[in-house]
């Protein structure tokens, strides 16, 4: 991988994610309504910044396809796991079960995050309001994630009712933002649905429904009254995210609920490479207090057992050409 390709990948990671350690309940308790109106970002951004700051104390065809040929299992896995951005392989067995009591517990499940994710529950709807969390690994490296978590203060998901010409009712749209040092940047559209990506060889997917955070969309296509959408958010939304952010899709599933009511979502970030194959580059988790999502899921509840055994391969940085 040449220096330019490496820088593109590095920048895409810097601008995608993520968040604060979970001092969540001190800022947004389960009894506090975190559903935001369409003017919250513009009207209350300074208030959110203050609260989040408190919580923060804590080419193409000429390039050979790296996937051509036999699948490679890393010789560095597991002795040096988490230290270098190389390919990682593993497996999960049917019947395995998990009970996640706190988001922080996921930090200790590095070798089983793929198993926990695919035993997770589909969110019943898009969670609204602040999302707090932590990057768990990036390019199969756990040590690098701590530095990333210093810059990200959180995410917001805001529901707006987009005017829909030709229809009697406006169409609800869930638009989200990444919070970088108090600035709301890099928008995405949140929805409940399947992962609609062409996955790289070795990536596993069970076909189930997820919470999807989509950075690849054209925002005027999502909301035909694009000027109205920009005014509703009090921000100059781009028509599309810049390259390579427009190659990123996140999927999340509910994997637990804390004693304070916070729902724990485990997520995977995929990046689409130059060969249109999407690979996992980041594992992360969020804690959110929208109590309308899966209200039947109790604190300390055990996840359903895995229904099938599977193996997986997560590409390393050296396998990716963005």
C-alpha cells in the first residue's frame, strides 16, 4: 500500500467515529426525554456541547486485487493480536450465549466481538438522541482506539419530517451527526434494514436486520426538499459526504441493557474498497437512553444463543485498497 492509500484510509477512520466513555447516566438519565426536535441541533448545540464536555472528563484496475487467490490466515494471530493492523481469523459456535451488563465489558471481549454481534437483537426502531460509546478496535488493533476516543464526544440522531411532494403526509427521516470537539460534522442517515453491501471474502453476515448508519447516501435523494432539510438542521449539509467517507456504512445490534436503563449497541463499520468489496474496519459500542427502543429487553438479560457455527476473516490494513 503506498503512502497516499494509507493516508486516505487513516483519514477515513479519523472522520467516522466515536465517542465518550459512558458517564452517560449522569448526563441523560433513563427518565430524561432525549428525543430531539428538528431545531435542537441549531438551538441547543451549545448546551449539548457543555454537557458532552463534562462527560468527556472521562488507479483502480492497475492495482492487483489483494483478495485474488487463496484466503490467508495471519501467522500473527493470536500471539500479537491487537498490536498490528493485519488480517484476523476466528470462529463462533452455535449455542454460545452472552450477557452484557455494562458497555465497558465489551472491551474485554476482543476475540469474541463478531460472535456477540451476531447473537445481538435487531433494534425495534431507530434510537434517537445522544449516542455515547467507545471504539473497541480499528483495523484489528485495540491499542490505537484509545487515541481515537479522545477526539470524539458523541453522536446525535434527530428525527425530522421531510416534506414529500405528492404525498399527504411528510416522510420521517432520521439524520445523524458526529460530534468532533463540539462541532457537529459528517452527517449520516439512520434506518432499520439489512446490510446491502458486497462483502469481502471471509466476511460473515447472517442476513438479519440491523440499525444502519449510512454515510454513502445522497441527501437530496433522501429528502427532496433539500433546502428545507438544511434549514431544519441549522447546518450546511453537503449533498454527499466527501471521499472516502462516502464509502462507509455502520451496522449495529442491541447486545445488552445496563442497570440504569441504557441500551448497549455493538457496531461494525464497513468501508467499501476500490473493488467494491466492503470490509470491517472498526468495532465500537454505543449506549443510548431512548427507552422506546426494545422496551421489553431487561437489564442483565441474556442474548439469544447463536443458532449456527461460522468462521470469519477480518481483513487487515494491508489487504485494503481504498
